[in-house]
């Protein structure tokens, strides 16, 4: 059921922010931002972005293709070379980033409503994320004045120093599962370190990226520094990856598409950073605080309806705990309400699309046919919207399809282990390496296992906590390069060594 009507908010009463978000949706077609102007696609094409809770069209969005990417690259290149951007003082760049953070904070509720309408996670979650976005811009606001080079030891006849400089024109391509945060993770460092940017949000949920760009424009970023080009992967995304005048590409999405982006980037050998998929192990030892560990285990596989790259989708429990853990996890997950993301007690909103829902349900079939025990859920919830109930499989073997492939839905695999070595071996026995967690009261074991796990981020006695100061990125086929933290300097700058003979 897809209608072209602009979706009204779910009853009951609308908050002012909800009304503001709906007014913005109704204010007209959503255009591309190129060179400081909001423009239609050159082809005149548009596409619909759909509310996954109601299956109604929220807005029509201009659909960029290669001609628009070319125009965006020209604008971004001109802005990069212009003194209005490359010549401004680091202090001015800091001020701009702080103003963006303030604008995001002021408009956080409206952004959260739009995000909820467009991608379906609960409103409270999205409000927290909008505030997180303000913090990401504030974090990067501190960097322009601290982007140090070095002077290197030389004999007295020579002077040698290293400068850290921007990459140039950066293409940023995002997935749909946390659009606003991912936009901030890329725009903030790109701008803080002096680059210009062209961002393609995912076609499934482009709205908050567009609204964020309006806010960024309003604080006085020079034209062409940030360009936004919603569109499809095979056209706009592929054109960005292959473009000969883009210097860097930062991609977040599936491992399969990440590989395509990397291959397409070889024409001009642009620098590439890849944030890809995951199948993260969450390991609970018998001495752990089980109440906290099991509650957290449910939270991580249900959050965002399981559409989180770092979700702990493989829950390893000591074999002595398997039955008790299964029963308790299923009991807790059964209390998680599936429904409208605007209801305060909803824990799981819809998945992003019919396609994603069908994909997730096909993994439920695979789990059952390969002999895993379905201990909870496994079905769609309702018949409008793409809702799937929390689903728990127990007695899973690490070789089964549901334990190996990224499902990106609220599906947990509980896998027994014999001892520490077995837990580490099985935890690492995956092509991915994005995140992992270990739960134990034994501090030596905690650090031993954290060190042995091959993942870009490891939590001890917690899951999914983050902070802009912490870098994020993958080992193995979860990608390379790091977002956030000091390490993101490497992703958005390059170094120049200068030598002078005295
Ligand atoms: P996807 O790979 O299908 O799409 C991601 C983006 O790539 C979209 O903008 C899409 O339009 C674009 N794209 C598609 N084909 C392209 C091509 N040929 N060239 C260039 N761009 C192309 O991923 P998805 O389904 O949108 O998102 C889910 C995936 O993203 C999961 O695998 C998840 O783990 C991953 N993800 C990773 C992180 C992380 O930080 N590691 C964060 C969020 C999501």
C-alpha cells in the first residue's frame, strides 16, 4: 500500500515539533544542494521516500545521477580552491562548526520527528541521536586549531617539517539505518579538516540529511563546501565512486557494495575509507552479572529493530548457561513492544522496507531449516508497515547461515561455548570484525579476551556505548579507516613533507 499523499502524523495530538516537521515535508519537493543552491535533478527525475510504519509516501525527492554528480564535483572543487574556504582561519572553522552544533540542538526535536517518520526507529532514540549529532559537531569544532604538523630532526644545513593538509573533494556515501548520525560522522570531520564534501544519503531515508544541510547552510558555510545529492547507488553512488575529480570517498554500507566502491575508485586512485557490515560476538561468561548482561543482550539485538552494524547478533553463552539464558532472553524480549515509533513505550519500530522485512523473514526460514531452535518470534507484526517481532534462536551452531550472515533485523542467535578458548575462537570465526563484547567479573579474563577478539571496538561489561572521542571502524571485512576520535584525522587529511636547504 503506497499512496502519494503526504503522511499525516499518527494520532493523538501533534507536538509543535511534529507539526514543524510535517510543514517542512509539505513545503515542496526536496531538491539537491549543489553550489549553495537547491536545485532539481538535471533529468527532472524524483523518487519517493516512504514511511516504513505506514507505507505512505512522505515526500518526493530529486534523484541525482551522473550529470548532477558532475555539477556537484565542479561546485565542490571550486569551493575547495577558493580562499573563502581554504583561506579562512582555523578559528573561523571552529566557530562555524559550533554554530552547526547549536542549530542541530535547537532543532533536535524536529530532526528526530523527521528521522522517525523516514526510517522508523523510536522517537526517543532518534531524539538522543540528534543530540549526539550536536556533540559530534562540537567535538570536531575543537580540531581545526589543533591540526598539528611536526618538525623533524635534521642536520644544521636543512630544515624539514610536515604539514597536514585536507584531502580535497570528499564523496560521502551513507546507509539508511542511522542517517543523521552517519551524516555528522562524515560532514563534521570533512569540514573541520578543510575539505569540501558531496554527500549521498541512502535512497531509503534521505530526509534528515537534507534538513541538516539546510541548517548548515543557514550558519554561513560558503557555497559548494557541502553538497547533497540524494539518489540511487547504481547511478549516483557509482558515479561518485568512479569520478576522476573526487579525491576521497568515505563509504558506509554493506561489505558487498563496499567492494564495488573500492573497485570503482581505482581510476584515479582516490583515497577510500569503508565502514561495512558486522556479525558481532557478545560473550557472556558464567561469572558475569547475568541480569545486566542478558538485559543488554536483548537491547543490542532489538535496538533500531536490529538494523545496527555493530549489533551483538551472536550471543555466546557458556554451555552451562545456555537453557537459562535462552529462557531469560526470550522472556525479556517478549516484553519489548513492537509498534508505532511515536508511542513512548515502543521498543521496536519497523524495518526500513518491505524488501528488508522479507529478507529478515527468509533468515528465520533458514534458521529453522538448518536446525536452530526458534525460541521467540519469527513473524511479521501486523499487516501494515514493515514490523518484525523480536526473534530468538537458541542451540545455534556458529556454522549455520543465521550465525554467519548479517541479517540486519531483530534476530538473535544464542550459541553455546565450552571454555574461554572456544568462546574466542568462535567469536573470531567470522568474516567480519566490527565490534564485540565480553561479560565477566574476572578483570584478567576481561582484558585477555578483549585483546584476543579481532574487532575494531570491544566493550567490557557493557554494549554499544560510544562517544565522539572513540574511534569506530572494522577489522577484516568490516572495512578500513576509522570514523570519530583522533584517528579520523587520517581519513580526512594527507601529509606533506617539506625540506629546505638553509
Ligand atoms: P548498501 O551497501 O546497500 O547501501 C549503502 C549506500 O551505498 C547507499 O547510499 C546506496 O545507495 C549506496 N550504493 C549502493 N550501490 C552502490 C554502488 N554500486 N556504488 C556506490 N554506492 C552504492 O547498504 P544498506 O543496505 O543501505 O545498509 C546496510 C549495511 O550498512 C549493513 O551491511 C550495515 O552493517 C552497514 N552499515 C555499516 C556501518 C558501519 O559504521 N560499519 C554503519 C551503518 C550501516
